[in-house]
C-alpha cells in the first residue's frame, strides 16, 4: 500500500515542478525561490499525511495492529524535528532556495535566455527536492508498517 501511494505521489511531482517553472518566469526578485519553498513545503506535508506518518495515522496503525504507538512515533521522529515536515527537509529547501535565488536573479538579467534558464533550474530543483523527500518518507513509512506488523505478530504469538 505504501509503495502504491508513493508511486501515485511520485507521478504527480511533475505538476508541482511545472508550476514552479511557470512561477520562475515572472521577473519578480525572490519570487521564484519563495514559490519553490511554498510548493515543496505543501507537497511535503501532503506526502507526510498520505504515507501515514502524521499522529492520527500512526494512532490508527497502532490500534489496527495492536502495536506500541510510541515505538512508531520514534521511527517517524527519526526524520522529523518538528511536528509535520522534517526539519532536515526545510534546511535542504533553504539551501536550494539560496543557491537557486543567486543564480536565477543573475540569469534573469539576460532577456529571454535568462528566463528560460531560470525556469529550467526551478523545475529541476523542485523535482529533485520532492523526489528526495518522497523517497525518504517512503522508507520511513515502510519501516513503520514493518514494525507494526512485527509487533502485532509478536503479540499474537503470546496470546
């Protein structure tokens, strides 16, 4: 189930990257980078919830599998430093945004060609970042499910 959801989510990354590309063509200082951060932040939150890594989903998983909720939360905490989206991803987004801003602002000074370069960079940066985040979240979601099933089997064996 996790892998199927991941593939569906991965198949839509191009839409977010395309939106990023369109927004990068606007010659407004810092707009592209802030747009990319917003897109990645919103998509990351969506992935987090869809893959069952939020608290409500973890509670349901624990109940359905008679698993220890705290152990599942610890697995998710391995990637999260704040309540929803992992702080590591926020830091990565900021690094990309800083790099992207410097280069995009410079290439925007070159008419037409600069805009095309900025748009392509924005597409690539957004696509790379979302793919990395989704891959990491998939790994954690699979570990959560594996742990829940193992705990369920261990408890069933004791009964």
